[in-house]
């Protein structure tokens, strides 16, 4: 159990690691789809990636609210793929790989709903939902024991607000127990669904013809099954609606888990991979500044994301020099800073 404010802050920093660790794989799968192909599938993967950016921001708001300092630039924050998803019980590995049935199956493991009645198990979590259940329980315990004013001591000026954020979903400004629980609800329900149902309880519009927002797990299930959910479907039935066409051949044949260091110094490929890693490190630095009171830096972070998209597409088209594959992506910043 989490029974102190320092432990709660440590878990919320870990929550940022969890949320961030999903972004490089989703980003890669999305951009590995060739232009003009798999439009619906690409939009689904992109929508989930953007919502993981929202979850990262919400985790930062939670950490700031309890007096923490969000960090995204220390050594080890960017995982070395393939890796176990942090706090997943080491049940599976996550790779930087092209859009495929294998990648989708891994994404469903990441977003898998917790079992009914599952208890929080600090240090031995098996789902993201279980991880946040432990955080939720800790907030209630500490507020009851210490008082809400002693738990939520953070400066409200450090909160990212809806007007600061241009991504998908709803930003929650966290100032106390109730708003903290709403932020956790937003994270968990977008990923796993509300009350073990198909949909986020907010039931927002997600594209033409859909009046409800599927949780991430079920969006990936649609793509893997090649069929949409209907209003009458359930988690047990799976999707039974109109077909969702997927062409797994219309994907760049990138090398999984590319490493800049495997190419000779001074080579074009190594330089391009290192430039991508440098750009990704600068994106994280912009986000870190934004989460620590410089909210204006979010605009800069969005511009860096667009630049990275263009760099990624160029790398995915570049022959790797090893057979028929293309280069792929290495998200590792060349010189990550030490954790402070």
C-alpha cells in the first residue's frame, strides 16, 4: 500500500513513465502505414497515441498537485525497446515495430482491462488500471489521515489547463481529492472502458457516424478483428458491425527496435537516427518545462512533434542496408540527463 506523500509522488512519477512508454510504439505503428492506405486503422492508432499524450499530461497535473516535480529527461525515462511495460508485472514485451497483427496484439495487452474485483498491488501491478487503483486508494487514505490541504500543496499555476492544451481529450485541473479522482477516471476509462463496458463514460464523438467513444482496448480490437463495434455489441460478443478493411502489406518494412549505434559513425543512417533521437529528447525537454510552470512551452512541443513526424517518415522510407527492410526509429536521446 502507498502510505506516504513521498511514496505517492514516486508512484505518480512512475505513472508518467507508464504513460510515456506507450507513445513511441503507437507513434511508430501509426507512421509505418503507407500514405493513402488503412485510413481507418491509422486514425484509430493515431487517436490512441494522442490520448496517451493527454494521460501523460494528466499524470503531470496529479504530480504537481501533490507537491511533486514532473521529470521527463532523466536517464532511463525513455525505455530501451524491446522492454517490459513499466509496472505491468513483466507479462509481455513491447517493441518499436511496424503496424501488424503482432503489434496490435501487444497494444491490447497494454490496454487490457483489469479483472473484476482486482485489488491494487503496489510493485506487482498487472494492468494500468490496477496501478491507478493503487494511486486512487492512496489519495483517499492520505486525505483521510492528513487532511486534503496537506496532501494537495502544489501551486495551481503549474497545472496545465484546457486552454493550454491542443490535443485530444479533456484536461482536468487538479486541486483536490475530487478533481484528482476525475483525472484518474479520464485516464483509466479512456484506456479500459467505464465499468468494464466498451465505452468511455463521457461518450464523446469520435469521427463521422460514431456517437460514442470506444476505450483504447476495444479500438484496437476493432482493427485486429477487422470489424466495427455496434451499439448492441458487448465485450464478450466482440465487434459484429461493418467491416474495417486492413491491409497489413501496405506498411513500410521497418527494422524493429532500430539502434543508431549499429551503424557506422558518420554514416547517413546513423546521423539520421541520432537526429531523430535528439529531436525526441528536445520534445521531452519542452514537455518537462511545460509541466513545471512554463505552460507556453506546450506550443513548442507540438511543433517538435510535427517535425518528428516528418523525420520518422523519412527514416521509414530509407533502405536499412540489410535486405529489404527500411531503417525504423530509435527514440533514445543521445545524451539523456541524470535524474535529479
